[in-house]
């Protein structure tokens, strides 16, 4: 009996407890959650993964990560975030959060159809989330940015024409609009432009949580090498429109710099990043 109790206790202690945030009230529907679960499964370690109850935005998520209310989170990287937290240098979005298409009011389609340079885009105001690292990237390019909390609020602001366009990753714009289309029936995905900058969505853990960092990193690499990550990426509902609606090959590309890339981010293997050949 003593031996059995000891073995049971050891197994319980070995289980990795992982808490993921309920991002914008979507929690388990987020691609980040699915990618995390896949990585943990591919790591070979025993784990217990669950999502927090309250819906939270990116700024709140980082506060929860600092205080260890959550174990791990994924968000667009920056030099500041990579210094404050412990990043896992694998872009779970394949860098597509830096391939931006726009949500706009449908009555503005003709105005955006006339834009094909960064100078033209500088005459419009963009919307972004509070605490998003994209804000500084856009502002560095001379673009005016209005910020607000939560995706649903930003889409409603497009509906109310509080700003002109809401840049979102090409892999997420259509699905996010579909989720909130009832509240914002006049918002559409702009069909002609593609704003591109070097970027990536990474997993971050608290600097004290090396075990989780190494486990998820190993699981992501294994899932990429065995093809299960790409299979998940292609099949996940949030990415569906990338392959059937986004029409990236025919869009006018506007390229801008990301002045905040760290040397560590630049060393991420290129094979982990999206390119247009992946759509063939």
C-alpha cells in the first residue's frame, strides 16, 4: 500500500498544470489554445490544461502572466515582451499577424481601392487593441492609430466610423468579422490591400517557468516536423478564410519595417514563416 501511494503521489506531482487565458471570451476556440494543446500532446508529458473563466483582453492577459494567474499566453511579440517574459521562439501564426488585411465600413471600399502606397494609407486612421505591439509598428510607419479594448469594441468602432480601418492578420480577419457581424452589419473585409511587416505571435511564459517553456517548445518543434501543426493550421476554423477568401496573391502589397525586432526573433528559422507558395 505504501509503495502504491508513493507511485501515485509521484505521478500526480509529475503532471504539468497549464492555465490558458479566456482570450476575448473565446478561450478554447482560439487557435492559440489548439496549438498549445497540440504541442503538449506532442511533448509526451502528462498535462492538465484548462482555460480561465473570465474573458480578458491582451493587456489584462499580460498582467495575469506577470502575477502567475495563468501559465502561458500567446500574443504579438515585441522587444519589451521578450525581455519581460520568457518567449518561445516559434511563430504559431507563421508570421501572418504581420500580413494585415483591413476591416472597413462598406461605404469606404471605393476610397481604399484608390490606395496603393503607404502615403495613401497615411491619410486614414487605423484601429488597434490597447497594449498590442502592432501599435508602435504602425505609428513608426507614420500611420495614425486609435486604440480600444477588446476585438468586439474595435469592430463596432469601424461600424460607427470612429476610425477608417482595422488591420488584422490575414489568417484571422474573416473569422473575427463573422463572429461579430450581427452587431456590425456594415463592416467588410477590404479586398485590395495587404500591409506586410516582419512579425509573429509567440507563446510566452513567466520567466520562472522553464519546464513549461521547454515542454511547449519541444512539442511545437515536434508537431511542425511531423506535419500535425500544419494540418491543424489548415483545418482550424479561424484560419479557413486564409485559404478560400483572403485572396492574398492578388492584393497590392504595402511593406513597412518593424524597428523592434530582436536578434533572437531574427534567428527564428525561415521555414516556420508563411509564404505565398503555401497557398498552392
